[in-house]
C-alpha cells in the first residue's frame, strides 16, 4: 500500500491567518484527494488534485479559501486561508491504492486544526 | 443531504463476542461499499470492501454484508478484540465520488 506522510499533525492558529498542510506519498499517484472532517460529521471531500492541472473543487469549497498545489506526482499541499473558528477540523489527504484495485484508498494521518 | 448514514454513534461489546456495525444508504446507484477504521490521531485505514454485485465478503474476522433491497450494509467482527476499539466509517462509491457515514465508535471491553 501507498504510504502518506502528512504534516503538520496538529496546529493552533489565530483567526485571519493561513495554514499550509503538506502530503508526501512514497509512490507516484495521478490523483490526490483532500478531505475535511468537522467535529461529529462525516468525511467531506474538499477537492481532487491532479498533477499539472487546477484542482477540482466540490460544491461549497472554493479555490480562494482552499488553494491547492500539486507540483509533482508525489506531493500536494492544501492551504486553509483567512481562517475562522469554523475551519477547526481534521484535514486529510488521500490517494487511491491502485495496486489493490478495490477502491482501497489510503489516507494520511490527518492534520487537526484549531482556530482561536 | 446525508446519503450514507450510521445511526449508532457508539457501540460497546464484550471481548470475544460479535460486533455488528450498521450503515444505511439512500442512493441505489452506489456500486461499491467500504469500511474504514480510525484510531485517534490517525487517518482512516481501509478495512474491507464489497461490490454491489455481491452480498457478502469475508476477510478473517471481518465480514461485510450487503442488502441492496434494504439499502443496508453491515460489518461483523467475530470475535471482537480490544484492539478493535476504534471509530468505524462506512463509505459508498459512485464513480469516483465517495460518500462517508458519520462513524460508529466501537469499544470492545476486555
């Protein structure tokens, strides 16, 4: 299975600031996915990041708030911009484990963000 | 609109007994279903999956059952072990879109 290194694991940030979350995969992957899990809620897809093209955002998420970079096939970043307390969540990146062929997506360990 | 629902936020089971985690969905177009396990401070880990053309898939102590007519999915863990204590998410797939439930926190009591 793919191994994902996600950083930082947690952070406490002041409102109005921005935080960039990084995900490094140990193999080349076409698509990387960014999710958010707000307290007591299910995982929600923020956007899909393809290398060499702009990320595709889901309804309710916009590039200005969650800019994503995908400079190569093993790395991606998600920035949470102009943060407010409502952005306090766990953020996860994910990749498809194509070697298994059964929709077994692998997730990073998550970034627990608290905005004060 | 929550298309995948896990109506039990928590479940406690004695060690050695069966744990049954349930999941309901609304969209009959879902063609794949998965269960993920999540420990605190870690990302979800893939556990087991089932295609919509099957009604059962087994992997060791874990069995997933799919009842398409009832739009119901369940995960059976037999026998339950203390290390199984975690939050379990079910997910349904249509195309490349995943829909997750809100999770069920399982506690296995030694």
